[in-house]
C-alpha cells in the first residue's frame, strides 16, 4: 500500500544534526496519520508521500521547516522564589509571557540556576538547528474512520484515550516576565 492521505504510517527514524551527531534514534517507531493532520513535520510527510513499506531515505530539514529559528526574546530570567522546589536544570514549565495577550502558553525549560535567579528558555530544544532524518517505512495501513475523525492514530504507539495527561506534574503554569 502506498502512503497517501488517511493512511497510518509506521516509520523508524534516526535524527541527527547536519554534522552527523546523533540527537535521537527511535526505540519504538513513530506512528502517524498521514495527510496534513500535523502529527509529524510537513517535510517528513512530503518525503514519504507515495512511498511504500521498505522505503528508506535521508532528508534535511531547515529550522524554519522544523522547530523554527532560535528566538532570544524567549529566554527569561526569573526570581528563584517564583518557582516550585525542588528545581533542577532541564525541568519544564508551561507559561505565558506577561506582555503577550491571548497567546498560547509556551513550554519553558530551566537552562541555568544561579543563586536567586533562574534562566527559562521558551524555545524548542531543537530551534535554530538544521536536522537530518534517516527514515525507514515499516508499515502502511488504511486509517480507521475514528482515527480520521480524531485526526490521530489510535492503538499501538498511537494515542490512547484516557492517557491525555501523560506529562503529569512535569509542567506547571507560571506567568513569565
């Protein structure tokens, strides 16, 4: 079966930067609903369109087509006492910049802690980086009517109803100056 709109695609991948440094390798395959449902990067869908099981390719995706350019204005310094304890580098918090009206909350990552100050970065960790994806198509099937209606895959490696709060206490909402 060829990859087309409303097919469920199972793909193994290796993600690296343009110098070949491995960023991530799939232990479990990525399973997504193909056809513009925003379940994966559009450039990945574009590269796999019309392909079949066994297809392998390596594509390079520039920052503007991946996780965006790095935005220095999304780096904030907060008072340590405004954040919960314990606090460690790498922790993430959901927040909205106080000067941004009606904007979607961002996920801020703690990148540094010094004395009574904390550095929070609202950029995606891969922002500003050109990425190489090595892709290997493992399976293609027709999506169910329910998957199409919901806009995502159900079942193995897909979305499981009842698992909507997978982040648990990892994210807390905070206002960010």
